[in-house]
C-alpha cells in the first residue's frame, strides 16, 4: 500500500464478499501500523530484548502502566 498503491486491486476481495467497510478498516489498520513503525524508527525505539530483558521482565515492567497509567 505504501510503496505501490497503484497496484492495489480490491476486486477479488469484493467478489469474495468482503465489504467496502471491511476493506476501509483494513486500510486504516495498515496505516496505523505504518505510522507507529515510522514513529518508532524516528525516535530510535528498541525492543526490550535489545536491553537484555526477558519476556517476563518486559511484561512485569509494562504491567505498571496498566496499574498506574502513563502519567
């Protein structure tokens, strides 16, 4: 969608019964992931594993946001 939008063809999806609304929603999800990825790249975000955290340690660290919020 980003590199070659002119190659997009929804005709097969529409013929299979996918609604225009569902295609629009899928495009919105793709756009959101694109923005998030570009933002993460721009600020130099790294995965927790790059800092030596295990999955369990990362989940424990992130869990505080569910309890306390981001403020």
